C-alpha cells in the first residue's frame, strides 16, 4: 500500500499539539 510506520507517527506528532491546543482553548 506504500504506507510506512513513520507516516502515522508523523501524523500523531503533528496533530497532537493541535488537538491539545483546541482541547485547552
């Protein structure tokens, strides 16, 4: 399929702080 384990980790690493900022806002 072409999806490496690094892609989901990068997605979580990017969306993590964003989700936290929205949750705390």
